[in-house]
């Protein structure tokens, strides 16, 4: 599909992340007004509450955009999702008859503050990137035992905290926790010293389910995608994770990009998961291309200094797709809700420069990376800003998510000091 031309001139730039082909959904406010739903088009944001009130968008008997989140639209289902996209495309296309009515409802993006684009119902994080799992397993168990016995059969995951999910631009406070090094006799209470990121994609469930669903049904239930940074306290995790896995190490924050890129915008970029080493059971087998060719990048900027790109990879490196993750999640009969967020797990490629976490990039702290400023990092220092970026390149256009950014603040004074 080539670039779709819009009467919003900035949307026709081949390198702009928000062309008419994209139309991502977010929540914005201007000058302290109440947050409201918006659609990005070029350098502008279409005010959806105003568009609905003006009668330009009418999808339901009840208002869908009088709330500061997109969950109400999600709950309407795929037919209404498609109707909205068709209506927006008609309103914003080059030569559209209603331009004079729509133009006053556009807000310059530069003037807007962006908020969480949806209300997170529940949050599940997976461990579904093979290169990442192999690298981490090799560090702790050696290459011969790197992958757990179940890893090639099911997408491993754990239930996280929906309350930990924050929008890009939200500062992240270094956490305290119990730490115990390999040579320590007992644990100690201290700020995390090995704070890290995980480069992930987040899939947003739009259609709820009450029982097991197939991989194809799961794909149909997904509303859209965001970039996701799973901030991770590696030293806290090393002490707490056995036998039940991560807990406080993963509860500090999970940053998401501010725009939901819907599945229709990503259709031209579908691709297959990697070749299977072990045949999956029937209920998890691939039923078509379920991944996406999305270039991903991580930058790190020390406080007051320029950013260095520390990793480049691609979403197609995942071993399990979001549809397989969602289908697996449902197998026990676990109800899935509109607004559920599924983290892909760290997306790492096969080369060192494509590793999606500092744990891998510095190989557990043994091989620090050097930034363009000349500084070295094994893990995140206070004041560092980490930014995740993602784009898919089409025929004369770019699909982007908006940056997923967070700055690490120093740990608080000991909250339990007497």
C-alpha cells in the first residue's frame, strides 16, 4: 500500500511517523484542560470529543469520546473499530468534502501534553524472545542449559501490576529492595544498583473473552500496539525470583509510548515467526503471519548530555507472537478484558548491538558499554534518560509510535529509617 495523501500537509512527509496510513489513538490536553481522546495526523491532533459533539463521528447511540481513554471504543468491537478508521480516513483524505468542518478541530501536537492512551485493566509480561532468553540463561546456567525445558513449548509469562504502567515522559524512581550478592552471608536493604530496561512491544486486548480462544481469534481480539519499557531491578530480581519468578524487581514502572498504533496500520508489515525448533501443540500453532516488521531502537542520554544509540533490533525477532501469547493466556479459562496489556518480553537480535537490555549489552556488568560522551555504563545511572523508538517503513511512508521515554531519578532516602 502506498502513502495515502491527506489535506494535512505534514502527514504527507515520507518520514513523518503519523501519516494517513497510521492514524494512531492517544489522549491529550492543552493549557491544563481536561485530557481527551485524539488522533494523530501529521503534526496535528484531531480532537475526537469535539468531532463527536459536532456530529462528524457517530458510531454509537452513546458517546464514546467523552472520557479520557480509548477503552469505550475497544468494547464496541472490531466492526466499530473498522467503521471509525474508515470515517477518519474519509475526513482527512486529500480532497475531503468536510475539511472546513474538521480543520478547526485540529490541535498542534507541539502544544499538547500526552497522557495514558487507555486504562490498563490487567498487565501480563512475557519472556518470549528467544535470543534474550538464551543470553540470560547462558549467563546464569551456561549455554547447554540456557533455555528452561518448557520454553520451546509455551510462551512463559507472569502477572504484573497494572498500576505500574505509566505513559512516556514519566520519571522513574530508582527502587529500594533486598539485595544479596553471591558472596554475601545474608541480604541487605539498599537501593537497586543494577537498574535496567527491557525493550518490548505491548499488545492491547480490545475484545474481552471468557474462555479459551484460538490463535486466530486472539489476533482478532487485539486492538493495537505500543512500545513498552519494562524497567527491571536486576539485583533485586536475582535474590527474589526463585522459586516463583519476578515480583518487586518488575513493579517499579512499565513505560508505554503515548500512541496506540492499530492493527490495520500494521497490516502491510506482517511477517512470520521464526522456524520452530520443536513443533508446538495444536492450540498454539501459527495460523499465518502474526508478527510485524518493526525497526526498534534504544538510546541512552546522561543527564544534560546527548543521546547514544545503544541497541537496534526488530520486532520480528520474537519467537512467540502476541496472538500466541494471548491464546495461551486464555487456555485455563482466564477471562481477558478490554484494556489488558501484554508485554512481549525483551526483543533481542542475534548480535551484540541488537540486545534489548543492558543486562545483555554489558553481559551482566562484565563488559560495560561506552557512550558517545565517553562515559561507561553497565546499568542505568541516576539522571540517565532511556528512550525506545519504533518505526515500520512502507511504500513512501513511515508508521511510528511516538517515543517511549523515561528518566531515572535517585532513590528516596531510606523510607524505613527511624
